[in-house]
C-alpha cells in the first residue's frame, strides 16, 4: 500500500513538472486554401482523450499564410454535424465573405468564399461566429492563425522563418470538468495552454526571435512579460507593423488581440526564460485580476477561487538553444510609416455605451448590451454610407472591462479618456480593451465593400458576452447602386423581404427540385419538393424573421437568405 502511495505521489510530482513541447501548427499557403471543420479528440493530458473540434485535424487549425494582393479561393467544409461559420478576424473583406453569423455553413455543406487579400502584413486569425455558439465552437478548438505577408514587411530585417525563428503562439485558457471535457461557458478557466499544449515549452534559438501572440481565450486578459524583467520589443499590433519597435516589459492582451514581439536571445544559449502573465499587477475590473469587478465584493459566478486570478503565472517556457542559420541579431528601430486618419476628417461621430442589463451597474454576470439593446439578427443597428470616415466613441458604463471588436475595418485609436494612446496602441487595431468607466475613441474609414443585405458585426470579444447579446451589426451601403436579382446558380428568389409568397426565377435550363428551409441559427424547419414548372412557394406559415433557403437544382445547391416581414 505504501509503495502504491509513493508511486502515485511520484507520478503526480512528475506530471506537475513535465513540460511539453508545443505543437507548431502546419501551414497552408498559396491561392487555394481548403479547410475542413471536424470533430475529434485531443490529449491535453497524457493518455486522456478530450472531445474537441478542429480544422484539418483534431484541435485548432493550420496557420494560413497569405500574400497581400493575392486573390485567394477558400473552401470550408463543415463536418462538425451542426451549423457554424468561419470568420476571418481582422481581414478587410466583403460582408458576404466575412463569415459573420449570417453566413452560415450548414452541416455537410462547403462554403467557398474568394477574395483579394487587401490587408497589411500582420497576424490575424480565423474562428467560428455562429450567434450563441461562438464560445462553444472556439472553446472546443476551432481557431487558427492567419499570417499576411507584404513587400513592406519583406524589406525589413526581421525573423520570418515559420517555426524556426518566427513562432505562432496561440494562448488560451480552458476549464475542464472531472471527465476532462471542456466546460463552456465557464468563468472557472484555470488551465493555461499554448497551441493547445498544457505546461508548454519551446526550444528557441539564441538570436532575435519573433513571437506572434494571439489571445484566443474566451474571457481572460493577460499581462504579458518575461521573467527577470527581461525586455522585449513590440513590432506589430492587430492590423500591421508599428512605426518603430517599442521597448516594453509588459503588454496587456485582451481576448481577440494580437501582437508581434521580438526577443533578443543572442548569447543566451542554455538559459531558460518564462513568458509570463503578471496578472497580479492588474487593477480591479479586469477578467484576470483578483477582483474582476471595479471594487472588491462584486461577484462573478464561478470566478473564485482560481490560481490564475490576480497571480503571476507562466504561459510558456522558452529554452534557449543554439542559433540557427542566418540569424537576425539586431532589432530594427524604424519599421513602417503608419499614417493615422486625422481627427477632423470624420463625417460623423457615433456614441456607443456598454452597460449591464440584469441587476444594475454592479453586476458582472451580464447580460451586457451595447446602447441598451441586445443583439438581434433581424435588426441592423447602423447603416453606414460607403466611403464614410467615422469616429466611434465607446463608453464602458459597466463594472468590468470589455474588448470591443469591429469587423470590416482596422482603426486608429484617438484617445483613452482624452489621452492619446501609448506607442504600442498607435498602429492599426481591430480590438480595443475598454476599462470600466473608461471612454475611448477611434477613427476609421468604411471603404471598398457595400452590401445592403449582409451586415458586419461589432461586439465584445469576451465570447460569453458576445453570445449573450453584446453585439450589434451594421451594413455599408452604396447609395448609388441597387442590386439586381441575384441569379447565383441560375436561381433567384423574390420579393425579398416577402410577406408570404416567394417567387422563383430560374435561368434557361435550370430545374429546381427541392427547397429546404432553415432558421437563421441553422436549425432545419421544413423541406418542400418543387414540381416541374412550379414558380413560387407558400411561406405563409413562417413567422417574421430571417431564413435560409437551401435550393437544390440540376445545377447544384445554393443557399439564399429570405426575410419574412
Ligand atoms: Cu474575432 Cu467578430 O470576431
Ligand atoms: Cu472579427
Ligand atoms: Cu464583454
């Protein structure tokens, strides 16, 4: 008996100390990118299978490497057995290619958006975005990094050999139940991982290295730093390189945010560094601090106790090994010329206020809303004229900080409480962390893409908040053009919106055989067989709202959106 106890003890000690080399996700590049969303299992813990979702594998997805200016064909096959979407977080694409909640991929379907990469070299990411399901699909493992390359970046002396001196670092926390299954939603996320590896370790060469940091957590904010007060240099924010390298010892990263950093490890071979979160330094009101609300005593269900809250902890152990070929040994000072949009050029300022709806301003559990209204798939909150330059002024009137994210555009932060942003926030951003009671302003321009039918989202990137309605949507409208009937795959439906009768218009030779109706969350409602020459369907029994019609014809299948009003 004693022997067994000792053995168990040894096993436990061993497991506590074991470091696991991080998975470096494989890459996809070129102009044809094929993704398959699938169910699987992953051993977060040795020998124990946890149910997961992944892309082209069991957990997370490949890193997609794209060249600015390329026209890229994507194919996203959905084999997870339920409806989802894939959103290209940070990329400037047309709304129908953006993968927001309206662009559902039904089970078994393949979504094939194609678009030109217009964004600057930086680190972006992709993840599901089905309304009310984003947290579950992301937490179970569907997420991947996107690296965009361009000539400006290529002209700089920077580490850029993937997996050798340039590393994808996807940081997430999760909560596991007693059966080692992932709990969603949860405020008890106490397990930290990098690239889906717990107790992660990376062998890293003794030269200048680049880490592409992504906070892919559902809720938690990190206060990134290196142990022993070792400094590092930030070179990029969400949407591009900064003007110059910014010397830092701390970098706060909220969910959805990315940063690229350089660390000079020259001559440090044989040493070990820890990439840390110094969450003990967080003020109250941050998910990750001891008190996630502005004052002590505000309760967030499930949050305490948790060894990560308000504590300093290791995110990733870096073991410095011998240098590799053609090492970069210096940190460039000047990077690119960032040209912010100037205040005074805006067409309009919009005010957005974040509040808690249930239980008043002290409440941390939500639900949270923007401008007093929860997200509604059928309500477009703003119609923005194509070409508008806008200032968005965001006030957080709740007791907990929220990362605000907007689709379609990158923005420049004008100020936080009237104070211009610190150097690390002077570049392009698509997420801004708004502290409790803080007001921030950013400026941006809505260019290139307009579509009155498909909205873009803005929302809190804490995924539980987003799923519970802390989201809104906007369309960008080109007031000059009104779309003709969309004869995609040779079939169009009209009128749309409709009051009950939906007409079918088909091109020469196209024969429709069946129409399947789904609600906007992707749940199947009914199937209608279409006989020869039938040119309309009766949709009177559908209540008001938005629907998806999967139209099957001799040309294949096409899914169209229908509004019943
Ligand atoms: Cu990363 Cu709308 O999301
Ligand atoms: Cu996004
Ligand atoms: Cu939030």
